[in-house]
C-alpha cells in the first residue's frame, strides 16, 4: 500500500507546524467572543499572564497576531535604527536571514557566520564586540531550525549584556522544548510562538520585551505604529481595560490558552525531558543506522529537531516523498542552503515522545533502503530503545 | 439576575467578531498539517479556488495571514507610490482611517468626506476626478462599520473605472452579507475576510487583486517584499507546487474552508436575503420603538449592521453594559468619531437570522428603559414581526 | 424567507434534547481512551464523584450507558418484584407510562391519576397509603414533561418515607433546572440524565440509589444481571480498580464531565434561578398574549418547560411547523394524551436564559397569528420583559 | 521518564475502544438537534442508508442506542424462544459468553467448543446439524476478540443456511476491518458497531436483520417491546416520518455519520488492506522477536487484533503496565479464560496503519526485556519492515 498525496499522513514528524495537542484542537472550537466583550478582555489578560509565567518573565510579554515571522520582522523594524550597528550571528539559514531584515533598518551590519552545521562560539562574539565597541544590537537565532542546531544562547547573552548591546533572540523552535527563557539569556526582544514546542497551530507570536527595549522602541520615531508590524501598538493591549489596536485572532488565543495550560500543568521540566529523550533516541538511532547527523557535534544538536545528512547520491525530496508514500510519515526538508543536504525529523510538542523516534527511525531507514542506501533500521531501533530504556 | 463580566454572554450581536458557525468552530479543530505536506498544499489550492468562486473573480484571490486590517495596510503599502495622487472617500471612521495609510505612501492625498451618517455621492466622485485628472488611486470603504452605512460601491467603481484610476475597496464587513463582488465594482484591490458575514473567526484576509494591480505592485520597488506586509510574496502561494513565504495559519484556513462551503452550499442569494430581512426587521423595530437610526436614510443603512443613535443624555457605554448585564446580549459601540453617539447591532453570518432581531430589539429597548428612555419595546417587536411575516 | 426542513433551525427551544453547551460539544471531541486504561478509570471515578456532588448524595450514584429511559426501565426491572404492591402516581403521560413497566414486574399495581394538567396531591398519597398498607413501592414522575407540570416531590417523598415504601422518582427533566435532589425527596431510586437541564447530549442515565434500594435489588434474584438493563452490574464500576461490565460510552462520559463542571462552577442556585426566571417570563408572556397555560395553576408549571394549550381549531403540528419555517424556532409537541393539545417551549440548560423567552414568545405568537389566532405578541414581549426587568 | 497513570498514553493500541478518527471526534461536537426536528429525522434516515451501504445489505439495518453488547443481548432476547434449539459455536470467551444469553431464552442449548486459540471447523457444524435436525438457531462470534482469532463465518453461514436454521453473528470487532458482510455469511442477525474498525466511540449497535428474522421476532410474543432491549421498537425508526421509541444518542449518530463517510470515501477494500498489512507486519515481528502468536495458525489470526502468548513466568498485567509506563503505549489484556495468558495489540480504524505495528513491536519487545524475556526487538522491527516494504 502507498499513501496518496491527497490523504493526510499518519504521523507529521516535522519541525513545524506539527499537529496540535488534541486538547488544543478542541479549544480552537470555543465560542468566538467579541474582542471588546469584557469576558474576552478578562480572558486575554489571563492568557498574557499565563504566557508570562511560561516565559518566566518579570514583565508582561506581548502577543502579536501573526506567526513568529511577524514577531521577528517587527522586532527588527521596531528596535533597529540607522544609528545602530548590528551584529548578526549566523549559524544557519534563519540566523542569516535575520541579517537581511536588520540591514533594512540599519546600513551598519556586522556578521559572524559559521558553517551551517556548527554553533556560534561565545568567545567569537566577545572578540567581535571588543573590536567593535559601536555594536549596539546583537541578533541571534537560538535553534536554527533548518540545521537542527542550537546556539549557546545564555552564554552569548551574558557576553552581550556585559557589552551593553541590545539582544534580539529568535527562540521560535526551542522555547517550550528545552530550558530557555528570555531573562536567562538577557534578551531584549525574545521571539517565540505557540506553533512549535507548545503544540498549538501557527498564527501568533509571543514576544518577551525588556523594559529598556520598550524605551528604545518608543524613542524610535520610525518604529511601526498603526501597523500590523507594530509592537508598540500592543503595549497595553494585555489589560482588560484597554482596547486592542485591531481584532486579535480569537480562535488562536483560545488555542494558546489551552496550550499554555498543558505546558504549565505537565510541568516545563517534564516537557523538556521528553523532548530531550526523544532527541537522544533519534540521534542514537540515526548513528546506529550508519547515517550521519548534520550537526557537527551532538552537543549542539537540537532537542526538538534531528537533522540527518543526506547520503551522497540520494535525492532528498524523493526520500521524504517515499517515507510518506510508504509509511505515512512526513519529515521536513532543509531550507535554502541546507535544502537537499539534510532531512529533519521534528520532535516537538505532541510528537516529543520517545516512541515517535522509533517510528521515525523505521520510516527513515526504510526510505533510505528504498534508495539503495544500506541503513540498518534494526540496529537503529535497538540503539534508540537502549536510550529510552536507560531512562525508564 | 445579572450576567457577570466574567461569564460569556448569551448572544453576541456585534458588528464583529461574531461567533462563528458551529460547523466552522468544529473545522478549526481539524488536524494541523505541515504546510509543505502535499495534502496541505492541495487543500490550500482548493480553498483559494473556493474563495475565488465565492468572490466571483476571474483570477485567483490572495489569502493573507492576518485579519483584514493587514490586507488594507498591505494594499496601501503595495499599490500606492509617492507618484500617485490618491483620492480617499471618507463617509466614516474606517474610510477616513484609510487616508492615514494612503498618506504614509504618497504625499498627494485628496479626500471627499461626508457627514458620518451619510454616503458618498458618485457624482461628487465624478466631479472630483474631473477637477483632478492626476488622481491615480481611489480608495473607499464599502460598509463603514462604525456608522453602519453603505457606499454605492458599484456606481463609484464605474466612475473610477471610466477615469482610469486604480480602486481600493474595503469590503470587510459587507462581503458575504449582501451582493458585492470585486469585479462588479471594478476594484483593483478588494479586501474582505472570513470574520464578518462568512461567520469564521478573525485571522485572515481575502484579497481580490486585478491583473493591472499585480502589475503596478510589481513595478513598485518599494512594495513590501519578504515582509508580513507583502502581497507580492503570496502571488504564487495558491499553487500546490509552490512554497509559502511563511507558515500560513493552518487552523484559520481550515475554518475558512468550511465557511466557504457553508456560504456556497446555502447559496449566496439566500445568505444575503436573510441578512437583508434581519436588517429590515431591526430598522422597523428601532423606529417603532421611537429611537432614531444613525443612517441618514434607510437606503444607505447596512444590511449587516444596524446603528442606532444614542438618545440625548444617555451614556452609551453604560447602555451596552446594561444590555449585557440584564439580558446577556452584547452590542458594539461606535469607534472614534462615532463612539458614544450610536450603538451597533450586528447581524452577520450566524446571527443574520430575523429572530435575532427580536432578541436584539428587546434587549435594546429594555436597556433604554433602564436609563429612563421611553422606548416602546412591544411596538418594536410588533413592527419587526410585521417585516418578518411579510416575507414568510 | 422560510427555513427548509433540511436546514438546521436557528433555535431549538424544546423540552429536550436541547443543544448542548458549547463547552460540552467541545468535550465530546476529547481523545477516546481505552476503558481499561488507568487514565480512563481514574477519570471515570472522578466523573462519578462530580455527579455525586451535583446530586448532593451521600453515596455514589450509578451512571448507566443509555439515555434515562434505560434508567427508568432498569429501576422497575431491578427493584420491583411480584411480591411488591406498587402505587404509581400519574399526573401525565410519563408518570402513567411508568405504570406499564411496573405492571411488567408485579401484578399488584395501584394508581392515583389526576387530570394531565394537574399535580399529585400529597394528601391523596397519604390517604392511599393508609388504605393500602401493603404498598411497598411508590413511583412518581417529578416533572411530567409532556404536560410541563411539576409534582410536589419532596412532600410526596416525605409521606412515602413515613409509610416505609420504596420510592422511585423520575427527575429526568427537572434535575439541574430547579432545586431537587434524591435525598431531599427520600428517593430510593432517582433517575435523571445529562440531556436535559445539564445541557449535554442524550446517551447516559444518572441514578441515585439508596442503600436499602441496593439491598432490595441484590435480594431480587430476578433483577437483571449480565444485562444492559442491569443496575447491579454497575455497582462497583465507579472504582478505578474495578472493571466495567461492558464498555461505557467514552465520549458521552467526556461530555458529562464537562457538563457537571459547568453546573458546579456556575453554581446550582444560579442555574436554577435562570431556569425559573425564563419560565416566569414565558408564562407572563403567554398569558399576556391571550393564550392559556396548560398547567392548571402557575404553582405547578415547570421551570424547565412551558406548555401552552392549543387554541381551539388550531392544528398543533402545523403550528410548530410554521414557527420553524417562518422563524427557525423549534418547539416540542405533546406526547400521547397531550399530543395536539399543547405546545411545549423548553428552557433547559443553555436555553434557560430569559432572552430566549422573548424569541420563543415572538415565534409562538407569530405562528398563532399565521393560523388566525389573535395572539398579541407585542403584549407578550412587554409582559415577559417586565418579569425579566423586575429581577435585574 | 515514565508515563504516570493519570496521564493519557501516547498510543492506544488496544482491541477497542481505540481512539476515534480526528474527523469523527470533530463530528461529535456538531449541534445537538431535537430528535423530532425534521432536519434530524432526515439526517437519521441518511445515516441508516449509509450504514446499509457499508454493510452491503439489501434491506435497512437497525441502529440500537447502546454499544454492541446491547445488540447481542437484544438479538438473543428477540429471536430465541423456548421452542428453539440453539447451537452456540464457541472458539473463545465472547462466543462462549453468548451461550449464557441463549440459555436465558431457551433451555435447549448445544455447543461446539474449540480450544480458545483455534477456530470452528465448518465440517463440525455440518456434522452437528446433521445429528441435530432440531437445531433452529446457530450463534457464532466472527472475531473472538479475547483470542484474536477469526472463525470462517462465510463457510459456516453457508452450512447453516443449507440446514435452514437462523444465524446470529457477532461481527463487532471484524466488520470494517476485513471483508465481512451480513448477507455474505447468510446472517439473520448480524451485530456490529462503530467503536472498533470504523473508528468511532462506543455507544451504538449496527444490526443487520434478515426479513425472516424480522418475521420470527414479530411472532415471538416474548420478544422485548417498549424496552431498551427491543429491536422491534426500532423497525420503522429509520424513516423520517416515523417517531423514535426513545431519544437516540444524537452525538453518537453524528460521529457514526462521519465514520461511515470516512469508510466509504477511503474505500472498504483500501481500509481492509491496511488492517491486513498492519496485522501481517505485527505477526512477522512477533515471531521474529521469538515470541509466540496465540492463534494456532496464522490463517486464523485476526487482521484487526494480534494476540501474543505471554511467555512463561511473566505477569501479563505487569507487562502491559510497563509498556504504558515506559513507552506510553497501551495494549489490551485477555478476558476471562485468556486473561493473563496473552496480550492483545489492536490495529483497528485509525491505528490500522503499518507504522503503528513498528511502535507496537518496539513497546512490546521493550516491556518483555524489562521482565527478563529475551525478545529481539530489532529483529522484530526488521521483519515487520520487510512485510511493509514488500507491499510498497
């Protein structure tokens, strides 16, 4: 049997969107309230409060009404001025991509770029800042999803904080799946969203904003206002007594509310642990199968996505299509520079469960075999089971 | 008994968001697919095709990933250049508001402004265009929701088309509730969304774009690209073989899909008829009650929202709070200039059913009485029933 | 416009099933767990505990896996033996109907029967018990739904308790909508369900069983065992450590769980108050309209259903069809003896909100007028509003 | 990490209830209509028609308002009279169990009983019927779920038909997962339900009834009438113009409607094929692991459930608890005679997908290892993948 393209797959094991938790899917169907209804305004304030708790922030986060790409563009547009010198840290396609937005708002862009299977070295950041005392904004992607690699954000943040520059962090696909919080990495703007490790659908941004970032944005006359790209417009929207700049996405808020409940009720540490164990099982399996991890070292491999290097001679797109057609399992491709060079298996939110690693390894191995790669699926499963059992 | 602010109201009879159709609420809970999954790409193409059918377009509409305020801002940003002279037609707060966005992109702004309870006269547009042959873009709001009034968009469109200017139409709260389509009004950019008369939650824009508007936007080097504000980025996203610029709001697309099915299956003419009848019943009731419609004439009163002038001496906010507390019925306030001067009763999508007009009139009359206004609720209901029965 | 039979109505204002609360509808879509899964067994025990709390029982209720007609038949089959003399109290079709089941299990059936628009007089029960000391089981319907009338169950229960007979109470359509609890009326078997005033769908029975009823059923060798009709099979099913006799209706349990939360969280007294007020508004309106209540006196009219006598010459079925076709509002007919003689407007669970009375009165009046009955809808609405406003 | 009992498992791979298809879960949340509403009556008739199509019946099936155990008890109660001689075929716990119900309604019970890992031999039935021409009713369980074994129902049915006896078939856990239909096996009463291979929740029975079975039941004065156990009461309930004997389970009907759509739209043959392939993969894996199938031969092993013999010395309950705690995977135990002797892995409806076999084998193997059984999980996965790949 083969799964047709028109049919839904059995498992979506991608780096996002992943399917939402069943409880979140149900919550999306709650009654749509009028945004000015007091019951909705009270609800909205509560959701912001839950997001604050989940993000371990000392002030209120902002919820923007678009998936996190909006938050990232809005951060660049709001915080960066032509007077700024921006240091962009690029260890992958997403990190690199932020530089283009930064450049849009300031001509003064410096960059540290690594190979896209490596991570930024905090020492390199320290050196660059020492050489360029004029650097006023640093931007970094925590989990560069198209590479499945993690930058040492807390260490980098400490270096940036010591220098005094503002720090913009893209933690879209790491937050909720591992220990990372805005204040732990001294972020001034920390962008994440419900649609990765929190297991809700795409459509919102959660942004942690430091007090000094609020001040800098307010002082920036070019910062978007009366705009979809505005962060400033939403400053007081959390309050049940204040209006919204425009109608928020009520259904997405309903989903986020439930996703935050699930995260806080299960316990963040427990959630991170199952992401981490699933990732360890995946990596053990991939290597036992005779395949190669994309990440230069396991230490920088993401706990929320495992990127596997495409064996020579294999058409990566065909490989994923075969995994889907044969087993009903969907993986992610690379993006941009990494497209065709790796396959990504996501383990985020509801799929961050070790048993999914077994299914993923079987589907990956089977698809490899279909293309003539000798991947030992049995050994992969045995190795993954060892990791899981070691933690039982 | 009184309904507390923390409890959901019984009826949300606002000018949007209104509650979604139950079928749409259910559809929001469908499995969240990976945006690159072929099943999702096929689905997305189908939804765009349904939107095209509903909008009676000869080319494909664009679905933007934010509620229609995004579409309106994006239209201004994409179509208007500093070389354009824009004529903005303002018969209410939303029409007026578009002028601010137009001004952001061109210094050359002309305006025809009416009192906010009147409609734009096509002859005035014709005259203005004759006086200002340099006008290259005209913008108009079809249903200026904060006033509950309708502009004669098809006539205006014909005038603009004869002149040769580009036309931007805000049909957010009219489309789906009355006969209006992009090509019938010669619109170059026609913005609407699922969250008003289609009875889906807020979070998406549906935009009809003429071929010459595509050409003008592409020629505009300042038009947003690689941005949340971009329309151009989405040009080929409808196709199952093309990537999305960023992750679309999967759940909202699921809801829109169902909302379009409901609209097309019930039959647009049938849907418009129940909006119109509900509005007639409302207006008959309001006047029989001794209250005054905001609209200068019934001819320009919206079939999707009925705006009622606030009697002298009444605190409009308190009035709506009382209707909610006493009867569990929520109405909309005015906005900006009309805030405090009128109350809006929406009849959109699932609430565009004549029996809701009865409930609305009772709640409105009761709240009026509570503030010492002698509103004859019984007469209002009798008059509304007459309208309904006349159509039975 | 007319609503076609194939389309869903706008308002279902029946005496049940009524639409469920939106939150309950969502809960029905929760993951279906295996009935032997510990998470399900723990959940089931919790739901039984919530039902116990809602029913204010000192022991655990039983949840049977069929709508309450199952509970009533099971009660007769389990409790009544040929040695029993049963006194059945019949003030309506449902009370009368129970007698047929009682007769199936014992030849010794006595009955007190009133006109079907009156209530059982506790003194008549006292007299009958005095004349027939052999009476060992008394059965009574609290709210005889086909009549919309209430029997004084607590007083009757006290009389029966003084006599020492077992009491079977049908409180299907009263529990949750007014103050009534098994122990307050000294019931030995008290049958109700989620599908009336609790606002959940039909499919389960909630049964309060006294300790002495358990003993009597266990002593009855003819009581159903290993049967769908068994109550005994379910005695220990509440416990997370005990098996179920057969697979319970998982989705219905999920719905009941949420319905009980809603009931307990809103506060039973608050829920009863809105049922009562809706009923008062309905009755005031019906009478102001010039129509006649079916109930001989308002004192015995149900707070959960208002029965209106059909005017002479009117085809009651046609009347309801007209209300549905013209206004999208569905009412209930009578049943059996009362069929054709009355129309019932339910106000249960989510529709037990005063504003629905306004809609109901308008639809009822309008349909009457369509058949030539001079019903003054305006006066009806005015009278109903007076009731509502008097309580504001 | 270990999954606590209070948390939902990751995969419910049981022999039912299994989780429902996501589309069915959504459908459960549809508006609850009044059972006498014409829209509901039209809907109900349509669902019965879909069930007829799925069951490939030439007359209308009956839908009973309780899970299939109700249908089986009702079949015995309605069809069997004291004048009948019943031959009950028992190849497992469920088949054996039906004999107790048969005995309740006729003292004349004969039985053919096999070991509970074997199947009924049609020749043995032929011989018994030859020896006992008085046999008038034969009963058989198609898939005896507690054993995971299949009886050759079509062959048995042909033998019984030749004899002229009535045939009662329990096809609860086979229908929808393999080729089996009432008329193909000459069944007079054929009981199944939505909660196994159709992937809907438990709560309804689907019963195919031959014309001569209707006649025999009607002639049986002791057949339940005015009862939850009645089949006769429902004879004309399918018709949009006829009343229901009591309120049907509206939400369950909504779920069944969607489940039937899914089954018919995917194509029965396609659905059966994925059940069969999943089962083949399971069996290959189990044997490669060094474990033993419960079924005496693969030929009689069910395509919807794989039963695995518990290795000597292993506590089967502890084994399943460990699989759940360690991997979040839930299996079924045996029942009655088979309890403790085997573990059942269901592959029904949404879990009848080969990739689930991989997860099941890993979890089963891992749990075995945890109890000191040397089960080669890697070999199991390899063998299962071979089966899957052979069909790709």
